[in-house]
């Protein structure tokens, strides 16, 4: 890990990422030129927006997790080794748009320290919640991480030890409960700037729901480690029961931020302000597209675009038609005569997983002898155009959403031992909430009850009910990251690799640590962490255990995901 250096506060323009006005950001302390004395109202916006960008970047099109969960694939050679072959390498600690995760955590610590100094319980609670979210994400990705001794560079600790993953989760659940308690007793003196709080506009009740929703996330994450957490003093059933009574109750509680779209810094990374050439080389994954088609799922049309050229046996000559989806979006599609049984005649066509580059470029092209740019094969769908815009109401930075909470409670009720019941009601609520967020109910033709009644969707129609819950959660997590952690824990959905997977027929299960610092003090901590990893059969002989196919503590001793 890089040495933790002095604290830097982002420029004022960055602070205004998801708000149109900064008129309330005027409070300062004694010395406005000293970063450590900047008002927490300024710092809060930076912490929230950059955390949002980090989470969004981890799952979006072109990401390692997005590819692993088969939301998309690369259709040309740019980045294909990482995306299609899972040829992951060591990188820096997670970041987005220049903001590293420890930079966010350092700034977040200032908020907490200021909150303690000023006896402001609201700032303390927000900081503990965001600390838990970010450190939890790191523990999920890497395993053991610098935690208890991190952020202590000012005291001369540049190379903190890596805490055990179990201890990190204990700290997270402890901090989230503390945050919830603080938010239950706010007074007028604890007020914060609504403009600074670009997530909840200073609404303490919503922050309390987020803290408790995150408690649910981590209790279920630890479902297979109940005994180990009990030994550390954490009763997961008690935690879950308490949190479920105070968690998200509707989509209005979603912890979601929008991109503004006026500068590169506050725009979607796929928009033209950040990407001069529209990204067409990334294609939706065939398993995901086919699943949505099979289920007649209207979210398909929110996330995926039709092909530009559609094979069709009912036309005798190329015929251009205007296709209008149920949300009123129009597309010009050329219908092409098809006689080959192998042609995919669907209006929506995904790219198969793990194809060689030459096969991917020509996929579904059939006997069309025309030459197309490699990334513009018109017989494969593109990801919806909204992901190539600077801003769009359905492409947001999602920290946590109500549908995730309902899926969590549904699965916990099914598994038992978490103090909740009625898994089907929560499962059904979760699907409806996901569709609400995706704007599905603006359609005048969609009927939710008919959708849910399908044997392939309904809870009662499932032979394996946990698989059914996780499959719908995977769909709802489109371009999110929680589906990877669910798959790693349960093995669902049963995704398969393609022919080019570099390390064999298995998906990656962790992020590798950044390239190790050469300092001997760092090496001691790094080696202690990797010594606790357990290589699977997909880690080549002679390679370091710091590998993306090594098991972290959370899934050691389990048969899942493989």
C-alpha cells in the first residue's frame, strides 16, 4: 500500500458533483486555509460523490465485475484479455476519476473527527456509515485489509497491518449500530447542510435506514460464518432482527446519486465529456440477454438496444423498419432475409461469453459479406445508449437500494436463523422495487402480476428457492457489484466461462492486492495477509497466493462457488 500522505480536499467544483447550487457551503472554521479545519459540510459532498463514482466504476460496462457477472463482454481486442479471459493483474487500490479509496477515507475521517470535536452526532453517524460502506467494500474485494491502524500517517504509521477479514466485518457491524443509535437521538444542534448532503439532503431518518440496511447486507454476507462471528461477540441473528425493523421501506429510501453531466468530473464516465469516442466495443452478455428474453422481462428494453440488422425468415429482401419499444423509444432496424438455422433471429442478441476475438467480431454475421468496423457488428446488440450519455435518470451511482434490502430479507427468511419470515412477499417486493427503479411501470403494456405468475419467476414455482431469489437479484443488480459477492457466497446464478478463460473453467473470486511496496515494513504486513489466502485449483503451481482465484476467509471451508 502506498504510504498514507497528508490530506487533500478536492476543488470546489468537484464538491458540487450532484447538486446545482452550493449556496449553503459557506461555513468555515478558524483557519480556512488549513485542510484539517475545512467545514465538514464541504468535505461531505466530496466523500459522497467520490464513493458513488468508485462503486459505479467497479460495476459499469468495461469493469472486471461486470464482465465476471456476464452483464457484458468485449467484442474486440481492446481490454478483452481482462474482460473475456479474466486475465486480471495487480492494480492500485480501487479508485475512480482520480479519487483513491484511501483519499476518500481520509476525508471521511475528518468529518468524524470534526463531529466529535463539535459534538455533532449527525456528522459522526454519517462518517461511521460511509466508513463502514467503503471499508466493507474493500474487505469484500480483497480479504484482509488495512483497517484499525489505517489513516494514521500523521502519527508516523505509513505501513499499517492488514486486519483479518472477520475483524473488519466486526468493526463494520459495530460502527453501523453506533451510527444507527446516534441517528436515533439527533437534536437541532446536530443539523447539517442539506446542500452538502447530496444523498439525503440532511434527512437523518433516511441515513438511519441506510445504516441499518448496510447491517443487513453484511449479516447475510456472513451467513456461513455465524459461529466465527459469534466467537468475536457478534450475534448475526440479533443484528439482523434489529436492523430489519429500521431498514429501507420503499424506493424513496434508495441511496442513489445522479450524474450532473456538465463537466467531465460530474458526468458518467461513459459520456462524451469523458469518452470522446462512443464505446461500442462492449456488448451485452448472451446469458443475461437470453434470460431477460426468456422471462419476457421489460428491463431488457431499459438496458439493452435492439440489433441494427436482424435476421428474419419472413422477409425476402432487406427491409428497414422502425421498432418502437414499450417505453416509446424508436430504433431503425434492417430486417435481413435468413435461411440459416444457426442465425440468431432475436431482436436482442447478446455476445456469448469468452469467445476468441476473431469469433466475437464475426458473431451472428452469417453470410453477410459486408465489412463493418470491428466494434460495430450490427448483428449483436449494443448496451443501451444511456450509458454513453453524460447523464441519464436510469444510469445512477447506487450505494444501496430498496430492492437489495428486500432480496436480502427474502433470502434470510428462507435460510432461517435471522429472525425474519415470509420470504415470498419480500422476494416479490424486491422484483417490483427493481422494476420501479428501472422505470418499468411507465409502460402502458406491462402487467406485473402476469410477469410474476410465470413459473420461471414465481417463488412457488422454483425447485431451488435460493437460486430463484439470487437469479432475480442478479438481474436487478445489472451493472452493480453485489451480484458478484452473492454468486461467490451461493454459486448462483450458475454462470459458466467461455473457451478463452485464462485459468480454466471458473470465475474469479477476489481482487488481488496492489503491487507490493518494496519497504520491508510493508512486506511483513503484505506477506502476513497473503499467507492466510487459500489457493483454489485454478491458481497455477508456483504462483503467489495473492491471486484472483484464491479464497478469502469469508469463503474458506465452503463448497461454494466451486
